[in-house]
């Protein structure tokens, strides 16, 4: 087993085991938005909360398949982080609103779904399976 420790601003995420191929790239993308200052959008956006990025990484590790396409990692104006996939006619957005709460939006042209999820992430697992592999 391999142990890796990622330090994200004031928090640390220690992982043991084999990590999915997409994980390092998502961590790098997330670290890039942590450097944004308050008011990064010119309209009063909050600085990104590192604990929400760590929460998002944990959620992805527990739900996103190993062969999944890389998400865009996007800051939100409320200081959160959003993971997005837009490919093959499918739009999936997963926003970490707070620790323990995520907002999910899915649209594939025939089905539109939105969810606010807490500890039961099974709807998210189902939506991840509907992402095209060739994004």
C-alpha cells in the first residue's frame, strides 16, 4: 500500500492505498483555485474554503469511478468548490456547499435532475455511471 499526504492550505488529507488515475490532476486543479483572493470575481466572491475542497476530494474518492473523465474544478462565489463534466451532451455539476451537503445538477438532453445530498451519496454514484467515458 502507498500512503500519500496532500496538504491543502490549512488542512491535510492523508490517504493510504492505490489512488485513482484522475486524483492527482484533480488535487492540482483544486490547489490552483485556493490561491484566489477574496473578491476574485470583482463582485465580492468569498475566498475558497480549503475544508470544502478536502470534502469534495473525499466525496469523489468514494463515488467517482477509477476510469472517470477529469472534472473541471471551479470556484464558487460563496467560497465553495464545484466539480463539472460537460461532454457528449451530458452536463454534470457537483457543488460542495458545506461539509455534509452537496448540490448536484445533471442534464443529458432527455433527463434533468437536481439533488441536494447529505450523507446518502447513492444518487451521485448512479449519475457518475451515466457520464460518457470518452469525455
